[in-house]
C-alpha cells in the first residue's frame, strides 16, 4: 500500500510499480538471508499474502513430499 511504502516498511521497484524490489541476485529485497525468512512478514503486501508456493515449480519438485 502507499502507506507501507511511505513508512519505509516495504520496498518497491518504482519503475515497475507492481513488482516488489529485488536484490541484484534476483531474490526479494525483504529476504532475511541469515534466518531464511521474510523480514517484513507481518507487514507483507497483498501480492505476497496471496502467493501460494505449493505449485511453483521454481521452488518445489514435489511439494507433497517436501522435495525442493
């Protein structure tokens, strides 16, 4: 939301307003690399809240059996 951006909680790519900011390596800017989790999880934007990775073949070979 505009409020999230103004508060500095969530970082966006302003040249592509519907895309959350990514680091140079392509990962989400909000990834806490040490903890391996989202650093803004409690304030995550709507697209992140609606995302379901269970069928994302970039992540899972077999979600049901836990094969990444």
